[in-house]
């Protein structure tokens, strides 16, 4: 079985900023506010 790397919001922020921005924008669009990494968003 293939194991995929962890894709938490903070992990994406550190590895691929553009992907993090796109993911955060999508979370905002669908109203999943509790899944947004607020400290990174503020930064």
C-alpha cells in the first residue's frame, strides 16, 4: 500500500505555499473554517 505524505494545512504551508493558498481559499469557499490554519493565514 502506498503511503502518502501528511497534507495538513501547516505542512502544505511549509512545503508548497501556492498549494496552501489554493487549499485555504477552497476551505473558505465551502465554509470549512475550522480546518483553516489561522496562524499561517494571519502571517
